[in-house]
C-alpha cells in the first residue's frame, strides 16, 4: 500500500466551511471551527479534507467569487488560523486540500477593477472582452450558469466581458501568459504553506473557443430543463487547449515533495471526462466522477456505469467516485435513509478514491428552505436551482442549533437534527455514522477494498454483486438496491462469513452459495 501514492488509498471528506462549525457566534462556520472538530475527523477515519473556498470574497457565490487568492476572509478567520488548522490536521495524519477557483474572480478582485478601468489597462487582457455583435447586443449566444447571457456590458469602456457564472464572476483569460503565471504563484503560495492538493473549480471551462463561435442549440432540450441546457456548450467550454494548462498546473505541484494532488471538477460525459487525465497522465490525478449522483439506482445501470467507466479510463489512470457535494441534492434525500446506507457501502467498496460530503456520514437530508430563508444566488434567480438545502449546518448534538453555533445559523437546521446528530449516532452501534466509520476502518485495513481489482459477480436475483481482490485477499460485496428482501444465489460455492452489513447483527454469519438479503441491505463477505 505504501508504494501507491497516498491519494489512491485515501478517503476524501468535503467540508463546506460556512456550515461545519461556528466558533464566534455569527452563525457562519469558520476555520477555528474546523480546528475544533479535527478529532472528530480523525475518529471518523478520513484521510484528507477538501475545504471549499475561504478566501476574501464579497460572497456573491459564497466564496466562489474570489477577491484575493492568498488571504482568508475575516468571516472564516486569519492566515494564522489556517496554519493552526493545517498543522492540527497533519499531526493527525489528515491531508488538506484547498479549493482553487481559476476560471473566474470576483468583480471586486483588484485585477478586474484594474482591467475594467480602461481599454488600455495593462490588465485588460487578463479578462475576456469583446465588442458588441455587429448586429448589436452580446458578442455571441453563450449562456452563463444558472441563467442568461454569458456577456455583461461594461458601460464605462463600452465592451462586454465574459462570465460563465454570475455577472459578478468575470472569467479570467487563460490564453494570457501573465494570468497563468499569477495563478501558478497562487498555487505555490499555498503549497509553500503545506497544502497537499487542490480541487480545481470548473476545470473544463478555462479555455473558450478562440473564434468565439456561437454554441449550437441542444436538440434534446425540453421545456422543463434548466435554462443553461438550451445550448450545447461546444465552443464555450471543454476546448483541447485546456489540457496543456492542466499539465502546467501539475508541473507546479510536481515541484513539491509528497505527491501533491490535483482534482478536477468536471461535469462532462464519461468519454470527455477521462480526457482530463491528460496525455500520458499529465492532467488531473482525479477528474471527479459524478456519475453515481444521477445513475438510475438499479443493479444493471450501476454495473454498466462501473464497467463503462473502468473501460474508458486511460492506462494507469486512477478512478474517482463521488456521491454528493455542495451543488447537488443530498444522497439521503435522493435515495432515502435506508438505501443511503447501501450507497455508502457501494462508495467505500469501489475501486478508486471516494469523496464523501460532510454530513453524508450521518444521513443528513436536504433541508427544505422557505423562500424568505433562501441564500443561494442561483436559487434566487432560477426557482428550483437553489443549493441551500444541501448546505445546512452539521448537527453535532441535540441542542437547539445542533452545537453548530451559539448564534443564529445562516441556514435553518432540519427538524430531525437532534436524532441524527453526531452525539446521538455515536452512541448507537447501528447508526449510519457508525456504519460509515466501520466502512472507512475496513477499507483502511484491507487494501483490496481500495486498491484491489474490481470484478462483477454474476448472481441469481436482482442484486449488485462484485468482488475486490488484491494480494491474495478477496472480498465479495452484495448489495440489495430494493426495499423488498432478496434471495441471492451464487453459481459456485463462495464459502465465507459476513464481515460487515448495513444491518446490525449479521457480522460473522456464514454463507456459501446463497444469501438472503433484507430490503435495503448490503453485505461485505470475506471468503474463508
Ligand atoms: C462549481 C462550484 O462547486 C459551485 O458551487 C460554484 O457556484 C461554481 N463552480 C462557480 O464557481
């Protein structure tokens, strides 16, 4: 195991810092709050934390609008707090991964203020400026996320600037060498401070078509789809010239000891996603694979997904699996609390590096947010697109605000927060939290579960079954994705004993050619 880079056998845990732990009573989490909870992270058994942006920001997109890449927003603390946190994590053997947001800055970043000050500004070309279309209006038809033209008219200088997201998030011009040099210096600043890697925001967006051609209409668009899907982003994203840039980022990381990790946030179909490993694996170590979040939750489609993904991976590329993040509905809400446990078992027994979203270890659900409590700008402009429900605070205990804050939490907690809190679940051996912890511990103990080969296992009965094998050790995983009980038969004698079940009380039970699974039950079997 030690021969493999750390990130191949790691479990990554995503922390949305606004919602993890508040220490100063302002209702928003902070770095000192994460510091207070490092023992919990060590107890849970995660190997690395990825912390969403905490840089100075007007918070138009809650930190994904960066006004200074090398500072800490006072809301979250200070650089000293950061250093203390990094040190405390490292002391417990936990790596720290930062969120790097290279596609766009805040419109309040001094670079943009300078760029928009005049057409002759030395930083003008650091952003993407175009004249109006000859026929008037925006230079082309590119759309921003969540809605509207990707072009904003700047009255003072009479040109449009490009923004793939909100108008307050102008896109940097990554064709400009000075932009690249400045952003690589940002990476070095944090690497020098000891960070172990970066999750790179919207990595596939960095380069746009040099000729600014219109995007074609999406023939599959249906009226009920979100507006940004109206066009196919053929020219506004995913351009081949992005790959050499990622290779440059990798080179910056490679200049540091200890295998610093580059993760790419990339929402693309499988065949395009795997291109981001780069030629000869010079790209991202881990392009995030989000497909478990929308796969049809039945054995056949999931098996197909795993097979297709494994088959699409370039030689030597390492898989990534993700069940949730701060932009998507919570897995417990998508699948329900019982199947959620099976999903966690699946995530922790697939080949590759799993990323776990904070609170998912508790089975935290989306919290319904009333219109007047909505905070996410995306939800405010496009009803239904709000990401507040999956960003509510971590329930630590049974007290009124779940131990998250002594003030008023920035988003309300769910009504069920006392029952699912860390304190309550810690005391219950059968809880989701203890199941997650047991899965992490088993995965750490048994390299076959993280690094081993993955093979589908043909079974009678509609269950998802596969084996994981390494160095002569093997595990068999059988998952019932249905609420009804299932008898699952193997075509050979797989004599073994249950090592772990989503349901309490089955550990040690022997099986040979058949197993009766309860509804929503998953088991890990160790052959004997
Ligand atoms: C992806 C981030 O995960 C999301 O939260 C953000 O709004 C956009 N990128 C823009 O930075």
